[in-house]
């Protein structure tokens, strides 16, 4: 599990503020790297040429994809959330993909910070906070009607309301847990298979043919699957956030 260990960099392990360690860690470094790469990607596609190049077309395709998703799930009111959902989707996507790069071949070990519940939890809390702010700002106390489905018989309200409220409050937890588990499980599986490859190779030609080769082939397949999962998890996170925003905008 060493690949998931958060370690301070540049001798900053003793940095504390009000009892909290504020060291710059490998996780923070890869967040910065992800932000820089994402910024360069977006800025490079903002040329607004009449005939867009491939780079500009990629950025416009992603932007259009997010815009269409919000319009389908939120309606015209979803247009104002495009910057946030686009940033959220692309940040998670780039974080997942950068964590899969085989940089260990040159001595650099990428850190998939989306495999930590603290990171995915903060992203989920930000999305959930937006939902609460929008809901109460737009509807006031009427926002609580979200927890009473339309047409609910009056005697059932005391039962339905707490169930719906608990379901609503669990949303950020499930949103964060889904991304965290998917990314962590994939990397653990690749680590296990890589240990089979190394141990099988070191054990001799027989074990190499019986264990190492099949494990390596499986690793290639799992790596390809992980690329797909990286995109799917970013999409699911953005999609669910859009659906939750829709609830805040339109209630029932």
C-alpha cells in the first residue's frame, strides 16, 4: 500500500500550524501538476480560430459535452454551471489519467490523489455546498419540500421526510466513496499483478511462463480498463453533481 502513502516533501514533515501539519506533500504536488497541465490544456485551446485546430477542437468538444449534459439534466438554467462542472470533470479526469502514466520507468512515481477519500470528499462537499446554497437562495424554506415527494399522503409525511432527508445527506459520502473506491481498487489490482510478474520472473523460467507472462498480459488489459474507468468516474461525478444541482434548481 506504499503507493497510497502521503509523504512530506523537501523536509517539511515538521511543519505545523495550530497543531495541524501543513507540509507540502506528494499528494499536493500532483494536485498542482494536474492544475498546471489542465490550465495549459484549456489555455492552448482558447485561440478561437475560425477553422479550429485539433487542440482547440478538443477543448471545445469537452466544453460542448459538459454544456449538453447540463442542458439535458438541468435545462437552460444549467448554463451558468458549465464553468464549475467543466472544471470538476476535467480536474478529476486529468488526475485519474496522470496517475496511470508509467513514469516509474524513468524513476518518477505518479500519485493518484483521487484514490484518497479526503480528496474526493472535499470535492463532494464543494458540490454539495453549491446544491445547498442554490437551493436555499432560490427557494428559501420551500427547499425542504424536496424531501416530501409530490403526492405523498399526509399521514406518510413523518415517515417519508426523514428517509428522504437521510438519503439527501448521504449524497456527498456516496459521491466521494464511489470515485475513491474505483481508483484505489484499480491501482491495488495493478500492484498485485505487478508483484506476480516480478516474483514469477525471479523464480525461474517455469514460473515466468506460468505466472509472470499471464499476469503481464492481464496487467495490460487492466491498464486499458483503468483508462476507461478514469473517464467514466469523472463523468459519473460530474453527472451526479448535475443531477443534484437540478434538484436544487427545480425541486420536484
